[in-house]
């Protein structure tokens, strides 16, 4: 598979508590890589997003709310999210932007200018 | 008999197997696997309290106005909506793990609720619904005359 973004093969999780891999969509256009991750239950303060050594590292911390009462249905577990992506494309790290929209983290990774495809106009005599 | 004291489900070999087993489980739990894509949506946690029911559902990307939440027959809660793709522009998809399309989920509660007092809100992609029990369904303390 010719993925621009792949998961690293090494690396151990060293944080306490339950952790989940968020589901993501990754989309590439001429201008950027667009990553959309599902992080329900996380507020903006809970997001820790870094781009270092060609890796995009996402930690998302869920607000812990203790629950009382008698559980009738338990279909999902609450825990933090963690996922690392290796970025092969040349990304302009200073222009990475992220936005949290109702439990969706939308990350724009713009490509470096010189790596964007350029339109060349061919003159015809 | 001394032999009967030996537990076949312990000992170093079994411990190793056990550890391998839980290690494998842990590995697969962390992966958003193919099968889980076809599970009931949205996933729901439901608790019963003395005076009502508390529900939480994971609905990332959805707002309250995108949802249709109804209570019928005083004990059936229905959540309806549609998940729309976030990315619509042209380009190449590298990963597509999120699901799209319409969904309906109906839950039958084990007691009658007061449908006029149901409260719903969405916080960071998690739906919270509180359904207070109907007066007749609330637990009642009975005074015992001495």
C-alpha cells in the first residue's frame, strides 16, 4: 500500500489508564493532507498534538466523570486516545492547523510550497 | 490423595499461556477492527438511578440539531440521525475508517418515564440524555406503623 501516512512499527505506550486508537480519515489533495480523527468526550484542553521528526503524535485526554447508578448497558468504554502517524510527505510544520469540532479533530497539514504540483502553461504557436 | 491438590489451571506453563492470551486480547482491543464497523450505532451506555435513567452515546461530529430524539409509549427512546462525511473535496483517500449514513437506534427502558421532562445535550461529540422516571415508577418509601 502506498500510504503517505502510516503507523510506526515500534513505540510503546507508556501512559496510564485505558487508551484507544481513534478512527481516522486521511485525505490528500495537491495542497495538503487532511486528517479527521474521532475523539468523542475530549475538550480542546485535552488535546496534545505534536509534529516531530516526521511523526504526527496525537494524545487526547478524556474528562473523567464518575458514574453512579446501576449500569443497564455498557457498549463503550471511556479512555484517552493515542495514535502516531509517520508523515512521508514534505509538510510545512509551521502551518499545521487543528480544530476540534464536536468530538472530531480536524488537522490540516499543508505541503511545502516546492512539493505542490505546479501548473505549467504550454504555449502553442 | 496428594494428586488432587494439583491444580491443572495454574503453574508456569499455564501462566505463560494466560499472559499470551490477555496480551493478544489487549492488542486487538486497541484496533478499530473491521467487524466493529458493523456494530450497532451509536454505542450507548445506560444507567438506572432511583429517579431516572441516564444515557450517554458517542456521536462524534454530530450536533443536537442533526438528531431526532423521541420518546414513545413512555418507555421507548429513539435516536435518529445521519453521519455525513467531513471531507468532500476532491483528492485521494489514504484512510477511511469512519462510517457514514443514516442510523436509528431504539431502546426500551425497564420503567415508564416522564416524556415531557427528558433532557438532552451534546458535549464534545457525546450525547447525554436524562429521562426522569414517571411518578408511578419511582421507588416509594413505605411508612411502617409501629
